[in-house]
C-alpha cells in the first residue's frame, strides 16, 4: 500500500537542520519502505519533506513514523498523509490504456 506524506517545516527550518543527521541515519536502514523521498525546495531553500512509502498498511506507516526523528520532534508545522497508488511508470505494459478504458465505461 502506498502512502504520500508531506511535512511542511516550522519557522526557518532550524529544527530540520538539527534532526537531519539522525533522520538520515534512521532512513538508511529502512530504505526498502520508501519509493521516493526528498526535501521540498522553494527558492533554493528546504521548506519541508515529501515521502512516498510502500508499506503493508497504515499501521506499518505509523510504526515507521513513530521512530523517525523528523516525526518524533516537532519540526513540521503541518503533516499531510494520503493513500495513493502508482500509475506511472506502468506496473505492466498496457496498464494505462486499460485503466483509461475502465474510466470511460465507469462514467
């Protein structure tokens, strides 16, 4: 199950900079749970983070977040979590065309 997590930094990002080494060390051993992650950048400055997780369920995501220093310290002003699914790149050839057809007949 895929989840998108978007965290927006509090203030000037000082807390992010403090926690970044511990966060990266934590992530290093858990990379298999993450499809994509990186900073949100605006005007050349980090303003938050985006993660796309592949975990069995919401409980798996919550277990990860419970120990990640970026989520155990109050570095984020807001945190948004959404369930998602991968559409591109296609998981199998022809998937997008078949999905387009299903969408046409569903409306």
